[in-house]
C-alpha cells in the first residue's frame, strides 16, 4: 500500500456506456438533502475525533513503523467517478510493490488475505478497531462518500466489472454499510458484496441508515470480522 501522494495513480473514468447505465437509474438517496445534512454533521464530528486520535497514532507509528501517517488510494464512487480516499496507514511503506507476493484468498474482483504480512502490528490494531477508517470523514465532508453506503471499490476492480456490477455504484460509497455489519473483512466473495450493496439500495431509508450505523458501532466494539 503506497504512502499518500497526490497524482501518483492514473484516475479511472468510466466509459460512456457505463456512465449512461448508472445515470439511467438514479437512486433517491442521492437527492436527499436530509441525508446529506446528516453526512455533513457526522463528518464534522468524525473529523474532530480524527484530529484527536491522530496524535497518539502518529507517535506510536513513528516508534513502531516510521513513515507517513496517512495513505491515499484512488477509488470509484457514485457512477464510477474516481476520488482519492484517505486512511491511517496500516501497512508497511511500499506494500503495493509486495502485493504479488501475497495470496488472494477472495473470489472475484476483490483482494483479501487473513494474515497479510504487509500489515504492521499497529495497523492490525487500527483495522480491528476500524480506527484506520476515520480519515474518511474528510471524504464524506467533501461529498465523495456518505456515512452509510456501499463498499468503495478500487480502480482495478471497476475495470473488470460486468454490467450488473455497475448497479452497486448507483449510490455513494459509505464508511459503513451492509458489508460492514455482515462480516466485514470475512466476506470473501465479491458477488456477496454486490448482493449486499444492492440490498442496501432496495432497503434504503434514513431510518435504515441509522439502523446500520447503530449496528456498526456494536460490530466494531466487538471487533467482529475485521483483520
């Protein structure tokens, strides 16, 4: 996983056909001003917490695995539009160059390994507690993400999408969502993630968003399914 650096990766732009596929089926959550208002409020609170926890994380990282505090990666959001996602670094510097040495234990257009050797000891803790995700509140504030949505795919994933996979990009990606409360990292089949993301869209309401947020807090506190 690369240390953060703007413009180190080429942005991916969907084809005209793929974009039209998404635009022809606009999801109602996109035009919800109340959902956006909740996102902004939640993001401001989240950013305040992020600033506070960044200090001890930075100190521990400097001691255990010196390098950048943050890393960024280009992901695809609503209708496949690219954006730069932010996280606290949980892998060794230069982890991207070692990816070919790690076995992919997942099926489909995702990459997962239960005991990925690139993850640092501090990074393992950050992932277990989901603290590595906190910088994403900035992405929510900027409007690229939502508090609740679908799993944000990588550029490499989206390049391999079949038409039905584009259905999951009808809503903004979220910090949490169906995959977060139904297995998190233990979900290793891409088609299962697609089903959960589409299920979220079908069930969507503001009350359902709050339901998923509440379930996420419970799952994170119990450290279920994360590695």
